[in-house]
C-alpha cells in the first residue's frame, strides 16, 4: 500500500497556496477495519492528505532543502464524513513562514460543501538534534510528485511553470 | 490606543490555552511556561506564531531564546552564566524577571524561567516600541 493520501495536485502556487483532490474508494484498505458496517475514510487520513499537500507547499518554498514534518494539528473540525465515492477537494494556504517552521490553514470540500477545516503547524528538523539523513530515499519524492500531477500545475510566485529542483 | 495590561494578559492567556491545551485557570501570571504549563520546545514555535497574530507584532527568535548568550564561552563558566553574561541577558530580555535565576544561574535552569507575566511584559514592550 502506498502512503499517499492525496491523489492529485490541481493547483500549486509557490509560497502561497495549493489545492488537490482525494477520491475515497471502497477498496482502500484503510476503510476496511475502521468502521466496517458504515465505511468512511478515517478522519486522521484527511489530516494526513492535507498535510502532504501542505508539506510539499512549505518544502517547495525552501527549494526542498528543509526537512519538513507535521509537528502539530492546531485545529481539526469535521462537518461531514468522507464516504466511498466522495471526492474531497483540499485547499491549503500558507499563513506564516518562520525560520524553524510554518503554519498553514486548510479546508476540505465535498460537492461544494465544507467538509473539514484544519490548521497545521510544520517544523523543520534541526540537523544538530536529528542528524542530516533525508526523509526520502533518492528520487522517491520526485516520483511521488510526478504521480500526483504536480509538475502539470505547479507555478512560481510569478505564475511561471516550476522547474524540477536539483534537490529532488 | 495601547491595550491595558489586562487586555494583553487575556490575549496571551488565550494564545497559551490554544497552543498548550491547558485550561484558562492554569494560565496565571506566575505560572512558568515549561514547568507549570508543560510547554515543550516545539510549542514555542506555536506560541510565537499565535502572539504575532494576536498582537500584529514580529518576534525574532533570539529575543525569546537567547541561545547565543547561553552557549557563548565568554558568558558561561562551569555551566553557570557569569556576571557579564547576566548583564547581557538583562539587556536582551529587560522584560524578564531574572531575580530567582540570578541566585544560582545554571544554564540548564534557564529554559524553565519564563512566566506568563514575563510574556505579558514582553508583548507590552513590543507594543510600546
């Protein structure tokens, strides 16, 4: 099973915002045991998908040089479940970029209705405490971004298509 | 018009309740952020963000955590901050109450120094600047 909880990037503006979709499917393993008689995507995996979208947004801003990890979920409010057949449309915006972390606010919509609201705090791993090992095997992050249509939609702050970073 | 100390305290309290998941009544002026409210190093990132937003101020990292002083051999001897180092700390953090710390200025104790009241005074100093 791939640990990817986002299917596709649909919009990406460097340093600003990103949107993406997650299609909930009945054959996903994660839905099997969670609530067998009434299947829905575990809400924590909605946070994970949004964090993957936001994590790439923050990481790209620093040209993928910082090791960005989800450090805190400041808020997570769910207005509806994500049920098989639903398409969740995630939107993440950077609220603040700091020297050692970043803050993002995000929404999830389904059929035009607000499905969830999530605030996330990302931290950058400090090499003096956590070593310098990369979070990804060589080429894995680039492969993941390609699978998710990232380069088809990603633009820089001026709207020009993003080149593939040397750090990927 | 500058907010009153009570107004600043209320917003600081709100930020700490949000960032640390503690109750309103735990956030007293005397409470220490680390020892009493359980703040971990990662929480300071969150606290700084919330204070910046609540008061529309910028908080440079070194103002709240003077690591450069505490790791400088010129200001630290045998794990304790020297008299010269204390002068530097007071210059950097005039809003912090260093009275207790001065009695036995062990570097390792510095992390548990800041109180809610210190944060209120810090924000007031930023608003007055």
